[in-house]
C-alpha cells in the first residue's frame, strides 16, 4: 500500500576534526544544523494505471530514501555481473528472439554491445543494459540516478527509448533523476519534485512541458578514418567495402555520432545506371531512440542521388529495421531471400552467404527519390 503522505528526516554524522571545524567557521554556520534535511510530501495520489513515474530532485534532496519509503527497502536490490555479457544474463527461459526484442526495445540496438562484457560499455549503454535486465525480472522497477552520468543529448535519447519501451510492454518504471531536462522526453505519468516537495499529476498531455526541445543534427561527407570509431558497433565486418565508395557522417555539433557507406557491389553493365548499395549504417548506441538511423539512410541516399546518377539499393536482416523501412515513402520493397553458401575469412571464423550466416533472411529495398 503506497502511503498518501510522507514525512521523514535525514541526518548525517558531523565530524569535529580541526579541518571540519575550520571549514564551518569560515562560513560561520552551524554544521550540525546543516546536516539535517527534512522531506515532506503530501497528497500522493499515484493512479492505478501508469507506466512511468519520475522522482526529481537535487543531490541530497532525499530521492532514494523517498523511493524506499514508498515502494520498499529492496526496490534497488539487483546484481548485474559486469564481467559477463548482458544477453547471457537475461532469463534462461527467454528465447533469443525474446532477448533481442527487449534489448532493441530499450534502445540497445548494437548487437556487438550485447555480447561484450558489461564493464566495457559506456555509461549510457550500461544504463540501458541495467534497465533491460531489470525489466526481465519484474514488471515494476526503480532506477536510481537515471542519466546522471551521461551527456544531456544522450540522456534525452535514453529517455525516449525508455518511454517507448514502458508503453509498448506495459511496464511500471520509477526513475530517480537530478536532471529536469529529461522531463519532456521521458513524459512521466506522475512526478514527485523533492526540491519543491510536491506531488504532481499531468492535467493534459503537455502539462509538464510546452514543446519538446529541437535537437539539431547535420549530415556531411566524411573520410575513411572515422569508420574505426564505429566499426565495433556494426554486426557485419570491421572492414569497409572495396572499390569506389561514398561515406557520410551524422553530427551533433562537432561530434560525429553516426556513419553511412554506399558501395558498388554489382558489375556495371553498359547503358544502365550504376548501382550503389546502402550499408555500414551505424548510430552510436548512446544516441539510439531518436530515429536517427532511418533519417541517416534517407538523407544520405538523397545526397548521393544529387551527386551522381545512380540507383540505390539496400538490404537488411534486422526485423525492426525492415518494419521501419516498409513505412518509408522513398523506399520500395523488392522482396526477401535467404542467403546461402560459404566463405572463409581470416582466423577460424567461417561465414556463410558472403557476409551472412546460412539461412539468414534479408529484406531488399530500392530508393526512389520522389
């Protein structure tokens, strides 16, 4: 039973060493009085149907203690093994498809991130992995310090992904954050502001904000050297295709956050347009959730068509990308097929079907500039 009113006092030990006393005397403050923090929240009325709740407040405002008072002392108890991959820590009874759906759903779309030790992930990737892990354990979870240690644009991307995930799978998620800038991106169903010590329910869809901030991204041609920063997030190959290629990057400010390549795989027949294939599309995992991958594919295809007279093809094996591409007015679905055959690459790795495993279904598209 969630209490309607909460009132408690936080008090920390005060040291009386020479340095501590000197620090107190320098500001002429009563240290013992300053070590006490009181929090009182009245009229807490969490609705029966909700997906995301946000407990907001500055560091030391009592967010974590408040969450424990409301939802129990064990609300933060979980253990994610940082030496193992996240996909190996999801429940044993989950199929691979179940694991892929939940990881994609939380915005951790990079397959290489699924199979590396958790300790090698960035702060943003690790936060998404922890959220996915918790979601598999229960439908009601609490996440402390949400987006506290990531870039603020990354924080917004993470919050969009979490909002979509909670709504799609009908999860109940409480987020604790000291940042107010995620409010319009996570779009909570209720809010507790520990700074103002008040509970809020949205009175309308735009109650918490007027208009979501516009994030600006630019796309321009780049050189081969930037691929080394994105290749580790691509499922296919660490190498760029041979022959003539065109390369583009998507930038947030001066920071390149995505990569796109177009390569000619098909022998050019006389009196026909040369064909370039869209490939090596990568958005840095921290920025997943904002729809930048599809935007990058679309915009760079337009740029290439303006640059040279060609046809542009693309093929994908990921179901989420296939579904997204089917909705794009500039792409025509050409059908699907399963790639077979064998190809030996470096080391002991055996790849089948060129760069696909045997029997992997691919979905083929052509870009039509309308």
